[in-house]
């Protein structure tokens, strides 16, 4: 190995810090390496012995490094990165480092990784819960939860690992798991990947390096998913839309897409020997994940929030009275693309609702959203955010009333006033179909702000 290997970590945030901690704890991995943390924040502080390159020029001169750990979200095709590759720098990631190190501790057959354009968090969480309920020593990490490297010290040969991986975490991956799980695929993150082809190329890394005896479970209803999984040599296991173990009515979460995710997760669990009774019990008790069509309030006289992560939203086991008129508020802030919002609206085909959407666009096509508005019982649309006019143009032909608001608070109040015009039971569906970064820190912050505003409505 080259002496005095020069390593760069881009950027010094959640995954970057995890990579640095791991490299510092395992100096024999790259003996004598000189490590530099690169970050846009000029106030970035690093441990003693680590160099830093910060401020507006933090991505300059990357060709001086031999190995570069790229943080998810930084486009693989940036000019600075292309120049660095031409000068001989090799790009890698936390995910690839984990896949290289994990076999030293864990049985490779116990490694499960999940990806997809939407549904990967729910599917991965359910697989984890199925295995945990079956008594397996299982760990969960990746795109949600803790960075994968953080769990490595606790792994043993008996451990199981479930990873949720984004397209950004897969781009540099040169290894694939024994069990790959592919949720539905559709164009996403084109503002970062640059094209549909490049996005699917990143997703395909989950299966491209599998062995012939490895497995890939996938939702067969989606043609793009089927095409991508064929790029790998592993054994394909198509999964349909239904399960004999539970029906859509058995789930607490709403929406056909949520049910399909549960079917996919259950099929994986069945293959791994989890008893049917455990799968049924876990599925029926699963409350869903925050900000994914989460019912947060039923607004009617003397009602209270139904749940959430705030002090004002203490969990309740019983909904307020079933009689009379009400407006339900759903937090679907995790839907950051139009296809996800289309899936959300399909869950309200029988319920009059007001759609609250908008944010920062990812260079995606919003025409499918117009089709969903026509097909379902969308009675009005309230738009916020940087690209609300692009969405408005795409859905104008539906002739559904479109309203614009400058703030989320004003939008919620407007949506509530509109929803009350459709008694006895209607809904406000907050499914933005766009990124949150124009107005919020992330989609979690956006969802929490929505829940807080809803809780304060009269």
C-alpha cells in the first residue's frame, strides 16, 4: 500500500464524522494515512492530527488526494470530482467501507440491504421488526437511523444487519449484499444524478456485484424495478401485490403503496424462517413511520392530537368520537417527489381532501400529479415553496382550485378552511412532492412544523 496515503472526507457531517471516527480507531486500515476533512463551513473543527480544507474552496485541488470518501448528496458528476478522477483519485463511501469491513465480523448471509425510490424506510423497518420479534440479534442502520459503521463494533457471527440505502450511498459500492431488496423504482433526484439512466445505474449497484447464490426480492409490478434487478446475477424472487398473511384492512397505515411495502418485507421474512404468526402480529401492530401518511389530528370540537414526537402530541390508543363531522390531517412530509404524492392521493380515492404541496423541485415531471388529482377526490390544492408555480402550471388543467401561501402556517389554515366545506368527513393531506430545503432544514423539520401548526388550530 502506498505510504502516506492522502485521504479526504467530504463533507464533515453525519457520515463524514462516522468515517473519520472509524479511521482514527483503526489506524492499521490505512497505515500512515494523512486525513483531511473538507467542509463548506469555515468554522469546522476537527480532531488533533487531522487536517482540514474548509470554506468556499473546500472542494478545490481534490486531485491531490489518493482516496476520497464522498458524502451522500454531493453529485458524483460534479466538475471537481471529474477532475479529481482524471488525476487518479479514487472515490469511495462509508457504505463501501462497511461492506468491506462487515465480513470480518458477520456471516455474509446475514446481511440484508434495502433500496428503492420510495418505501425503502418502511420495508427495511418491517424486516428489522420481523427479525427482532423472532428473537434474532438484529441491527438496523443506513439512510435512517445510525450510520452503518457505528454498529460494526457490536456485531458477531450470529448478528443480522438490515441496511436502508439511498442512491447516493450506493454509487461507489463495489460489493453487494447476500439479500438485496428492491422497492418500487421511478425517476428521482435528477437534480443530483443528472439523468434517469444515472439514477438507475446507482440503484443497480445493490445487485450488480451479487453472486449467483445471492437473492434479490423485488416488487414485480414495477417494470423499472424488474429491469434494474436483471442487471445482477443473483437469484430473482418477484413479489406480487398481495399476501395470504394479511389484508390491507389489517394495517394501521393507509395507502396501497404502504401495503405493498409490507408484503415485500413479509416475503423476505418468510424466506428467512420467521413464523407466520409473528409476521401477522408485527404487521398488524405497525403504526407506520413518522411523516409517511401519518395521521396527526382529527379536528372536531374538543379533540386532541393522535400522536407524534412532541410533548403536545401524546400517544392515544382511541380516536375521538366516531360520530359527527371532522377533518383529518395527514403528515406525508417524506414524500419529496410527485410519484410519492400520487401514491399518497390514491389512498384518498373515497375521501374528499385538500392537497397541501410544494417546496424545492428536483427537476422532476409533475404531470402525473395532475392525473392523480383528476382520478381521486382532490377538491383543492394549496401550494407553498420555491417551485409552487411549476406545480401550479402542471396541474392547472385539472380545474381544481389552486391557492398559494407564503408560509406553511398560512397554508395549513387555508387548507383547513377549505376542507371544512366538504362535510361530514374530509382530510388535509400534506404531501409536498418536493424537497424541503427552501424553507426547512429537512423533511423531518418540515413535518414537525406541520404537526405543531395543526395542533394549534382552533
